[in-house]
C-alpha cells in the first residue's frame, strides 16, 4: 500500500533490473518475462489509483553494452522484453501518463544504446547531462 501524504502524482521507472539481473542467475524463479513486468506495473498503477495518485510511467531506456554485475544485462532476448514492455507502456492507456525516456535517451543511429553524451560510462545509467535530458523529456502539462 502506498502511504505518501499530500502527493498527487507518482512517476514510475522500473523494470530494467528485473530484465537484466534476473537473466544473470540460474534460479528459474528469478527469470522475468515482459508479462510479469507488465503485471507489476498494473499493480503499481492500481495501488496508486486506490490512494488517489495519478500514476505516470516512464519507458525503459536502452542498455546495450552495459557493464552491470552480473555482467551484461543486454541480450537479444532481454532487448525483446524491453521493447515489449515499452510497447505496452506507450499503447495500453492504463496509466495516467507516459514519459518516453527511451525515445529521449536512445542513440538514433543505434536505438538499443544510450546516447554516448548522456551515458555515465556503464551504458546503463545516465550521467548528469543524461538526467537533465530525462527531466527535459517530461512535459509539465502531464501534471495538470
């Protein structure tokens, strides 16, 4: 249950660790598919609505060549999961708003990678300029 007082909106940006970290382990219960991530989003949106929060969801950003531990979240299968989740976020209409962080952060010449000038160096997390670009991707009208 969400118990934040005086909040009116929540921005949710979750899922890349579910896609990536789970693939680095052998335990089958840790393998997460797009449907399971979407189910989690649906629960978060529902929980937010129950307490009167407008729930805004951000698309998952590109992560090819990441240097995460366990090494390498990225694979063709994981990219397909990311794309499936992002398609659902963009088209389902189930949340109160969408911020397309994927479109804002990806390299147009290689969409599964973050733009180098916004990359912290691990190819997974933005640097300060990247976080500023993410903030710039948020249309303030989404909070009206």
